[in-house]
C-alpha cells in the first residue's frame, strides 16, 4: 500500500521562538547543546532554518523555555501563549507582596487601555 503524502510541518516559527527564548535567558547555544546532548549545528538548524527536531529535543526545548506549542499548532485557538506561560512561571516564584504589586499594575494597565479605546 502506498504511503499517503503528507506535507511536512514548517518549524520556522518554532525555531525563531526557541532562539528568542534562549537569548532572553542569556544562554549560549553551546551551553544548551551540552545540557541536551545535541550538536550546536543541530540547534542552529532548528533555530535558523526551521529544521524539524526529534520529539525528545522538541519536548526538551519547549519545557526548558516554557513555550506553548499551541501557538504553533493551533494559532487561531491559542489558550495560553508563550508569553503567558513565561509570566506564569515568574508569578509562581513571587512572594505575596510581589503578587499584590503585579495585580495592582495589571489593574492600572487594564484601566488605561479601556479609556484609550
């Protein structure tokens, strides 16, 4: 039986998100590659050329940088974007005082944006 032709998924946006997250975390490509046991060329191809990573490397990268894959696979139905997941991670590490400050800031931003409409 012939194999059903299926188009390959374009990982370009994923690669760009990984590169941005890695740079935002101040991590060198070598550091990440050493910790994930992959070659720097492999990671460079993922980041710059949209190369399809193995499932394990895909998992390792999205969990390392708290990146939501929904934005890539379901772009019109994204429940939590990468930025929201990263913000969740930051909030999880904050004290109650920090949470109160962030809450007050978010309320003020919401009010300002509402009056600008």
